[in-house]
C-alpha cells in the first residue's frame, strides 16, 4: 500500500470516528465499554485495516490475468461460461438435501455470506465482460441476427492495484470480513444512523412495528437493484445489508434480525427506563451480534459442514481475517446448489397458504425468480406474510447438495437481471416440492414485474 493510500485510509477512518468521539461526550457518556466500530477498522493493532470494509480481497493463489495485470482470460482460451452452465449445472429440481437441511438454514447461509463478503458492486469506470449466448440456448437463445449477450459488469477493484504484473488487480470487499453484524447495521456509522429512529434504541419501522421502513428516496447505500424492476431504490426495505432486497430469502432474513433488534431494545427499555437511546441501541446491538455469532458459529456452521467446530481459542493476531478471492468466487457458490426454486407459505398450524402473484392469480408457493428486487410482492406485504414465509422456510427441505442450480438462479432471473429480456414467454416448470415431496405443475412465466 502506498503512503498516500495509507494516509487517505487513516484520514477516512478518523473522519468516520469523529461522530463517535462527539457522541461520547454527549448522551453516550453512560456507555463505559468500547462500542464496536461499524467499519471493522482497528481490530488488529498492527494492521488496522485487516478485515475492514473496503479492504482488498486476500489471494490464496497468484492472479491469472491474460496480461498479468488486469485483463481477464476469456474465450477462446477458456470455454464459454453459459455453455458450461448449460452442461454442468442443469438438472432436475426437487431432489431433497442429503442432510435434510431446511430452506431457512440456506437463507441463513446467504445472510452469513453477505455478513462477511460483498464484492459485487460494479467498478468505476465501468468495464464489461458480456457473456455470449448461443442461438440454441434453451432460455436465452434466439434466431435474431444480433448477437445475444448476457450483460456482465466487472467488479470494483482496489485502485492501488492493477498497475503492473508485480501488482495485479485485486477486487475489494465492501463489508467487514468480521461477523460483527454489518449485515444488520451496515458497514459504516452513517449507514447505521440512516436505519435508526434515535428514539428508544430502535431501528426504523414502516407499515407496522415489526416491518422495516421502506426507502422513500434514492438511497445510495444499496447495491444496485435490477433496473428492470424499477429504477432507483424507492420502496426497497432499509437494511444494513446492501443485498437484502435481492430475493425472498434475503428479505426474510433481514426482517428477522431487524425484529430481533427491536425486540431486545424494547425489552431493555422496560428493564432500564432511564437508559438513553444510544445506551439502548448499543446494548441491543451488542446482544444481537453475539446471538448472530453464536448461531452462525456453533449451530449453523457445524450443521452446514457436518463436522463440529472447535471452540473459539481467542483472537489470533497473525491470521488475516480477509475474505479471499477464491472463497468469494468459488467456495460460497456451493450454497447456491441448495437454493430451492421457491418456498411455500404456511400458517401457525402448518397449513399451506397460497401465494398471490402480481396479476392477482394464485400459486401454491412463492417462486424465487419472481421475487428478485421485487418491491411490492403481493405475497410479502404484511408481517403475517413474513411469519408464514418463515414457517414455510423452516419446514421445507432444501435442494440437494449437488451440481444442479435451479433455473430460477441459473437461467431465469439471475442471469436475466443483467441481460436483455430474451426470456421465452412461457416457461413451464414443475419444481414445487416440500418435505413430503408435494408436486404441483404450473405454468408461470418468470416475470420480475
Ligand atoms: C432425512 O429425513 C428422512 C425422512 O424423515 C429420514 O429418513 C433421513 O434419515 C433423514 N436424513 C438425515 C441425514 O437426517
Ligand atoms: C430458430 O429457427 C429454427 C428453424 O426455423 C427453429 O426450429 C427454432 O425453434 C428457432 N429458435 C428460436 C429460439 O426461435
Ligand atoms: C391456517 O389455515 C387453515 C386453512 O386455511 C385454517 O383452517 C387455520 O385456522 C389457520 N390457522 C391459523 C392459526 O390461522
């Protein structure tokens, strides 16, 4: 890291610290313990930015650029990504997880991923790496004389890298690599402030007490939502996780943690009526983060890995906690094979509830591909909808741990999000499945509107 860069980072960190210092002389003075920073700086006293938001990804292996500096290796040296997907990732949906993992555990996994890693923000100036689609492609194929391209924008990189073969381009992690609640409170104090009411330690709620507020203006912190669903970020729920509005799983997880914070803050307020907003907020935050860490490390991770984890031996200052490019690009994708094409809603007595589609028709469940960056999903409006979705996710078995990625992620929307709308108008799928392997075939075009 150059001296200028180091200075800039230190200054940025100092500026970020100012409100905290000011606060501490104000109503925050009753807090006698060190409040955990939002941006992950200074946990390591020798390398201050280790694990911090906007730190460069770590590399386990040398970079492999065509020019050794920043140009990606592409066709014809490497095979076409869409063709690989069509050969290797295609397959039957509805096969059950070998370990009976629930959809809720998959959704929690997504949340842990966004807690420690976010490298999808597009770079500036924009650089594109569109993926060519063959005419015969079952979903995106077309006989048009125009080439068919899935649009793909390259991710942001650390500006101090990518200048010579000695220093090839390295992408950045925009959130803290620590499990420190950045997916609930954001990775900066200003982000967190934007989520707060500054009254009774609460996060801002919207239509009802147990639903988060919806964004009313262009909110710059969210990662770019799919513009085809609606320009800007209006109507998206306000979360600390920039990706939380992406689909039903991430929205539901965001709402669960939002509710848990406000539940704890209200409980603390009853127990300690004299506590200020800041005391309530930081005490609730501390408990939320500890609970999240405990579930992630001692419950979810052993179940996910299938092996028990050793108990925490204490902070190891020589270990770089940064997320590696290899982990970000490959390892976490394993979780995608578990994602189901949709979820059922169930009420408290476990009865299935049908989902309402955008055109007011009904489906047996919520289809994943219809929920990408969806602002006004008729099936996800009230807090009861969320409760029913959580019940459904907790009682539905995830997809099998294999090479197959459901069409909702592989073909229909995930790719379409960045592509021209070349989706065939009628796309029949028979994907609905449940612990009892209920199968319903229905014809519904994946529409994000
Ligand atoms: C998964 O559930 C099925 C049906 O209840 C059961 O037979 C099987 O043993 C379970 N598998 C595991 C790994 O728990
Ligand atoms: C392209 O044209 C061929 C021959 O007319 C036809 O069989 C095929 O379905 C067309 N493909 C698409 C995607 O329209
Ligand atoms: C759940 O739905 C079923 C069928 O719609 C209904 O009979 C039952 O009363 C509902 N349970 C609750 C707790 O609302």
